[in-house]
């Protein structure tokens, strides 16, 4: 009788409810917030990127007031607020900071063994990865928007005194601001994929540097089209195409991709990074 009573009692116990997606987001936020160095690095990188863009434009004021003499046979020089106000250096800084943040959210859990606790509490690995992607993508997207908008409006406010500034509705300004912001979460997702595949801090960061900075040097120039095609479809190359101002004195390559192609390339990098992260985490042992 006592055995039957025990069986009935055990069967009558309510099952533990499955965690909701909001619970997974909250858990990932707690993990990220507990690592103060991670979001401080992103915040400092965003601040430094804004300062770099503002300083670049402020340093150009003297150059704008005293432009170089016109070369024979060359068109008159036109200052490009997008090229200087949304500089490559600041973009590279945000790319490596966001990529590192994305990588550490994945390999950090494997390094500390926290991933075992996470999957023991939530066996649905797809839900965990979806929460990570949404959280990291959202935070880095916010950082990208802050850097892009503040850099654009501040630098063009400075240039307004020289009558060379742009408004957000003028030319390709809006597209440039959106692309400058969008590349930040894309780099974070790429970092997550590398962190999931390599599961090592040094290897992940070195791979980010190779992909973002070294490979563009290997696949540059206009001599061979196939090399140029590869280089123009690397992640950071899409930003250069989307922020290009056709009203400036600079020119693009004769094989430069279209604007639509650059947007598609950026989206493909993001989607492939998410798919790789989910596939690797689901199939590999912890």
C-alpha cells in the first residue's frame, strides 16, 4: 500500500514548466551583465569611435579653409563629409569590439564550464542560441546606431560653418548612416560564429583580425577581377560601398558591387553566422 501511495504521489507532482523565451533573455542578460569588462569595452569603443570621427572632421577645417591648388586636368576638389565623418578607423574599432563581444559570449561559457549548467537547465539549445543572438545583436545594434547618428549629426554640425555639411535627407546620407550602424551587429554575429567553432579566446580574436583586416589586403586591387570580387564581398567592404558618396571627388573600382549587392552581402554574413553558431552548438558536445 505504501509503495502504491508513493508512486501516486510522485506521478501527481506537477512538472516543471518549460522556460519561456523571455526567461532565456533574462538569463543571458544576467550573464552578460556579470562580465563588466565586456560591455565596458563596447561602451568605451563606441565613445572612442565618436571622438575619432569628430576629431577627423575638426582637423580638416583648416584644410577646408585653405584647399590644395587644383591639379591640371583634374576636377575641382570636393570635400566629402561622409568619408571623414564616418571614418574607416572608427568603423574598424567598432567591428573588432563587437566581434570580440560576440565571441566571448560563446567561448566564455565553454571555457568556464557554464555551458553545461545552461544546457542542463535548458535542454533546448536552439532557444539558448536564439536568446544570445537577439541580446547581443540588439545591444551591438544600439551601439552602432549611437555611434553612427552622433557621428553624422555632430560632424555635419561642425561642417555647417564651412557650408559643406550634409543633412540626413541629402544624397546618400541616410543609407550611409544605416550601413555604418548595421555592420556593428553583423560583426558581433560573426564573432559568435567564430567563438562557437573555435572555442578559444586567442584563436577567435585572431580569426576576427584576419577576416576584418588582413583578408581585405590580400583580395584588393583592380588587376584581377576574381580577387576584387572576393574582397568586395568581405564584411567591412560592404560598409565602404554603402557609405560611398557619388558627389565627392573619390571614385570606386570599375568592378564595385551595386548598392543592393552590398546590402545582400551584409545580410548573408549575418544569416550564415547565426546558422553556423546554431549548428555547431547543437551538434557538438559540451
